[in-house]
C-alpha cells in the first residue's frame, strides 16, 4: 500500500533498480571513474536507467487509455488524470528546486526561477541540465503527460478498436522520434543539450511501455499463447543493456529495446522465474517507494561527496548509497506521502471497468513508486500501478 492505494511491488523494484543505477553512474563519475575503462562502462550502463523510467511511464499511463479504446473500461476522467499527475510530480519537484536554488545557486536568478518553475529550462542553452541535472527528465515527462490524452485519442481514432493498428501507429511515432534523435543528437556536428533532453528525441523511449500495454490486453484475451519466460526476457533485456554500452551510436535504441524486455518480464502474463521473483525483495520495494525522491536529491549530494572524499569510484558510490537512501526515505515521508494521500479524494485516472470482462486496477506514474499487490496466477497477474 502507498498512501492508501494498492501498488505492484515488482514495478517499485524496477523503479528502485533504475534509480540506483543512475545514482551508481553518477557516483562512479564523481569518484573519477570516467578515466577507468570498467568504471566508465558501468557508469554508461547506469545512466541508461532513466530510459527504464520512461518505459514504465509509457506503460502505466497509456494502459487505461488503451483499455478504454478497446471498450473494456470506463471513460478517462481527464480532470483526475491532471490532478493525479500534479500531486505526484509537482510538490517534490518544487521543494527540491527551492532547496537547491537557495543552497547551491546562492538564491538563484530571476531567469532561473521562472524557467525552472515553468519547466522551460531545457529550452535554453544557459539553463538546460543545470541546478539539478536529473530534472531534465521531469521536463520531458511533464510534456508527455500533457500530450498523452490527445495522442491516445488520435491512436484510438486511427485504430478503430484494432490493437494491431494502434501498435503500428505507436511504432511509427516511435520511429519518427528515433529519426529525430538520429539527426539532431546522434549525428549532430555539435552537441546541443536542448535537443538531447527534449521530448521529440526521447519520445521513442516511452513507446516500449505503450506497446506493452497493448500487448498485455491482447495476451490476457489469448491465454493459450506461448510466451518466453520472464527469466528469458530479463536476461535478453540485460544483454541489450550491456550491448548499448559498447555501441554508442545505437545506445538509446538499444536501451529502449532493453526496457521493452525488462518491463515486459514484469507486466506481461508470462511464467515467473527466479530472476523476476527477486524483484519481490522488500528492500527493493521500499527503495522503489522513495525512488522519485532518490532520483531528484542524489545528484548534487553525490558530486559533493566526490569532491570531499578521496575514496575512488567504488567508495563514492557506497558513500552515496549510505547518504542518499535515508535522505530519499525522509523526503518521501515528509514531502511526497502527504500529497499522495490527497489523490484518494479523486480516485484513479480510469474508472472501474465493466464487470463483463475482468481486468486489473490501474493508476498513473512518474519516476517513483509504491508497494505490492497480492500475487495471482502468473498468466493473469495484475499490472503495476504508479
């Protein structure tokens, strides 16, 4: 349970894994790991954890829209959708922003304040990826939240209840985004962070989750479909992640494929394996609950530790874990949880589905999480909620 709402423990563990990977990447770099081959490779792998967050967002937020367009659920309440997103993201974002502006930016400038408070910092070269580096992904997520209802409507209009057509439309949109990334980021003669950290070049990282939402609904109606085990999917996903560190030119597409396989191992109705059952570990679930706080707080803390500790890359990573996790848990309890509790006043984004077709509870997501739901048969387990 999180603030009175039922959640999937395995999804929270995936969030914990992604947040810890990003923290580890920054810890290795802060400790001088960029100059060592293995540390640099591990830091690259860890930095790709943000794309796992994007895939989870795509799955969890698109699922109620996909169910509605298939005729299985009630209409989406866009007012609740907006309120849930605001309560999930904004309180902690603004709290962290105020702290870092006062402590690290000596109060900040008027330009910094209006850009960061309006989530427009990534549109300007002098503020993109400043103050708190990970905040760039919040800008992209906010834009995705705003775009999704219109995008889901357009997909439903084109698909006319056909999940195959809907998947083709999503894949085409993802391919277009990947082409923009290829031209504006991968092949750009001069690096421009405004493009690197923009929705047009990162949208294709949300599409694996959106495709998984459609796949889950389809497979639940075809219980005899033979599927790979969760272990096979997880191993293949980790292999893609490793390959991404070795092939820089295709790094983000390979990370998107890795996220598709890893999230699929958790949300699709496949046979449980020992690896996916490891995600039931309560320590990971607890960290996953506070993963949004961990993600936003860790960056300045990690690099401050790197400046003050002569402990090498591994030492800085260990010190960062010891310091950042308690900070994240306290932040969740004091800042996030009170606002999350308010979401019960409006309910979930999607209304209760019709009784003729059994389905599963749904909520919405960002880069953080909550605890688990009771286990059911692996071929019909409830999806993660966020």
